[in-house]
């Protein structure tokens, strides 16, 4: 337990360094557009959604669904979540403590690269697989090492190098079927020089050709088989 508490404190301090309070409203405005104009295509208002490593809740606060369950090891996350979002102080490697075979859609963004190694990745994927209902989907967004080279390691807590292809293999090994794999989706980070005004994000999402020019994150939808 002491190791978990230490990790929680470290996450809290790191995110305070990385994301200032002044920056959070801008990030939330971006995610509001992403949820309304893109992720809502994959998540219905009747779904039970699990947000794995929810961070400051930008996804869960803005997506519309019947029930929203989040997990994170940063206790600070709870304070940023809306009242309709359930928070669980839990590691992604222990999702069975929270849910099992009841989730319609699991989501994670910019998290898997923070895992310490491939054994941990295999555990997380297996836990998500168990949490999903048959036919449920795991929606994943993250930086694509294939297009980032040294930039990938600019964040202190990046440990695991992943591409859309390597992650696809890991998902299939755990029983998932790949429904969609986009190698270039969003730019690497909202902290870069690219414009992030919500209107520009709306335009960006409508023009996939631009993704090929500016996108450095993958977007994957993996499905748990019906049988």
C-alpha cells in the first residue's frame, strides 16, 4: 500500500508540473469537441463506459453515456470529475476490483506508454478484456513511436515504446479483434505550437487528410468477440 501511495503522490506532483491550472480549461474545451464530434460516434448514451487512467477527467466529463466509471492512481483526479462520474482509486492492473463483464466501452488516452513494461501492458489489456461485455469495445488513443522518434521520450514518465502495429499485436494476443486502426490521428500534444482553438479542432476532425500531415497519435478500436 505504501508503494501505491508513493506512486499517487508522484503522479500528483508530476501533473502539477506538466499541466498548470490555467491550462486545464483550454484542454477541457478541446476534449469537449473531441467527444461531441468524434468519440460520440463510438459511444452511445446507453453505454456503460470505463475510463482507464482518467487523468483530470476531460474525456469522462464530456462524453455522454448512461454510466461513467473511472480509475486512476492520482487521488487529485476525483476533484476534477463531474458529479455523474464514478471515481475509483485503483491501478489499471486491478480493474477486476471495480468491474467485470459489465462494460460496453472502455477508453484510455495517452496512458499505455506510461506502463513500466510489456508484462504490465499485457495485464492491463487482459483486465480490460475481462471488464468488457462480449461485443464490448476498447477505444485507445496514444502517441505513435513510429512518427515521433526522440520526441516520444520528452516526457519523464514515458517508459514503453508503442506503435499502432505493436499495440495491435498485443491486443490480438489477448483475444481482441481489431475493428479500426488509424496510425495518424491527433497531433502529439496540446502543449505544442499547433493551434488548439475548439473551432480549429472541429475543422481538423472533419479533414482526415490533415491527420496524415500533422497526426502523431494512433487511434485504435478493438472489440471483445461476442463468443
